[in-house]
C-alpha cells in the first residue's frame, strides 16, 4: 500500500468540511471546529468520509482530542501511512 500524504488528505478533509457548512476560504489548518461551527455530528460525518477514502477510523476519543483542521489531517496521515 502506498503512503498517504498530507497533500492527499488535506483537500478531502477541506472539501468534506465545506459540504458541512463553513465557507471553503474559512477552512485552514489553524481553524478550530468552534470557529468553523462544526459540531459532533459534523465530525461523525467527516469521520465516515475519512474512513471511506483512507481506511482510517476516527474514534470518539480521537475526535475529542483534535481541536483544529490541521490536527485532524496530521492524525489521518499518521494512521493511514
């Protein structure tokens, strides 16, 4: 299996978040869930997208500890690689 990179994960995460409500230009690695108005149901949807695309399962504990978009991307890359 090939290595999954930040360059592969980031657009998938950004696009999935944009579908949940925030404007695409507001989504940055430093943006927090609170700033983007992303709630736990939105994060559950994001988790499904990530699992389908990269085979990475984000558990409730994982999601609770992740505070920014960049942290989510890093976790996905580390688990997928």
